[in-house]
């Protein structure tokens, strides 16, 4: 039985993903979608708390999925700050208020953009594609 579990872990999704959205329902939704795919997920409604946790995390997260509009700190600012802590972090920016053209030329290294509302399959496939070796 332990071999089956080890095989499943080796062949399935792996790595820690941080999901950040100031809307508690939306962060729970995205977290549940990714957990259902086998990822280890930590969710945050406060971007500053996510940054603090990232500094302390060992191992570091492999990806950050964040909303754009979050009040005191937006998703692009969070991505820039996150890359200072973890330069190779993969990022997905979610938004219902801007489109992908908004981030072109922005200093934040956004790997993928997904507009809200989105379907679970869209988030799953985007993150799987992003984390392919």
C-alpha cells in the first residue's frame, strides 16, 4: 500500500501552492480546486500574512495564485515582493477587474493570467501547465 501511495505522489501533482484573495469565499474555492488535484495548498486572505509565511516556509511554495484587487496591497505588488523572497516562484494572477493586457510590460513577473469568473478546469489546467517540468 505504501508503494501505491509513493507512486501516486511521484506521478501526480506535487508542491506547495499559496493562494491569496481577500475574498474568503473565493480563496476557499480556489484552494479547494487545487487541493482536489493533489497539491498542498495554503490559503490567505491577507497578502502581508502570505509574505510572512513565504519567508518562513521550508520548503518554499512552488506557485502563487493571487487575486489582483485586494485593497492595501494588490496582486502585482504581492508578486513583486514574493519574487524578492523566492525568485523562481511561478505565479498566476486572477482578476475580474483588469485583463491580461494590463500586465504586459509590468515589472511583476506574472507567468499566467486568468480572468474571473473562471471554471475549476481552467484553474486546474493553468496550474498544471505552469508547473510542468
